[in-house]
C-alpha cells in the first residue's frame, strides 16, 4: 500500500490523514519523461485493471531509484510471504489429518 499525503510534515506536528491510498497490485511502474509533468526524476504507476495512472516525482536520482526499487520489490516479497504462509497452512492441515 502507498499512502499519499498533500504535503510533507515533520514528525513533531500532527498529521492529516492521507488523501489517497494506492494498493500496489495489478500495476506496473515505469520511469517517465520529465516533460510529462514538468518535473525531474519522475515515475508513473499504471494500473492494468482500471487504466488509471499516477505520476510522482522524486527529489533526486538516488531517491528515484529507491522509490522504483521499493515499489517493484515489495510485491515480490509479499508473494513470497503469502506462498510461505500457504505452505505452512497445508502442512498444518496434513498434520491434523494424520492425527485423525
């Protein structure tokens, strides 16, 4: 999930709730032309099912790389964790059936 806020706030001030919540699945992330939104270091999240696109700009090239890396690796990690959980559930079910 990606929570999007209107502005960056420091940790000591109370924060407003996010104005947008994006569930990062069924999408692809790609770098985009800076001229598209008039900012440097931009990327876009394109959702396949809805056709909607969300454009973002990072502060610098290093930050851009971190954003894209996190947004593309996180779904893979989630799939691995889901698979592990599923395999554990199968193992537990098999153990219960063996006792009965």
